[in-house]
């Protein structure tokens, strides 16, 4: 992550926010002003996890829960989120290697959830 104070003329040195194998992050600003990063976690436990920032990205924290975990699939990732007018967050993701349905090569899923207090 990097930031600019001059409308994009110059940028700060990038800083890694997620850990290795937590890729790729997707960033949105929620109605509350809080920043949300959703990312695929490709180490145990696997799934789609989120982090929040209350100070415009200076510091980040992650809730204990994932928005999705699955031992039946691997290679979760590329989540993308939007927040609806009623506050519901919609996160779409993909996963491969569904052990329950090996004939399916790729799975796309949607999770509906709400911002924690």
C-alpha cells in the first residue's frame, strides 16, 4: 500500500499490508469510513479473510473470524467486495480444487455479510 498527498504527483514507498500467501488484496471504503481489505488466504486455514483500518490505512487489524473458510477447496482468492445501501457487504471470490465435486474445476461464490461493530 502507498499513499499520495499531492493528488498522485508523488507516492510514498509501498508497504506490504497482508502476509505472504494472503493474495491479492481488494480495498474498499465502507459507509462508516473504515477501510476494508479482503484477500484470499492460501495457507491453513484457507479461505477469504478481511482486515480493517479505522485510521485511513495507517494501522490494520483483522477479526478472528474469516468470511469464508473451506478445507474442501484450495487456491481461494481474488475477492472483490462492494457495500450495498443497506450496509450489507457482498464479497465474490473464486476457488479451485473442490474435493466434494472434483468434476468442477473452478468455483465462484458470493458471501453476504455485515461489518462488525
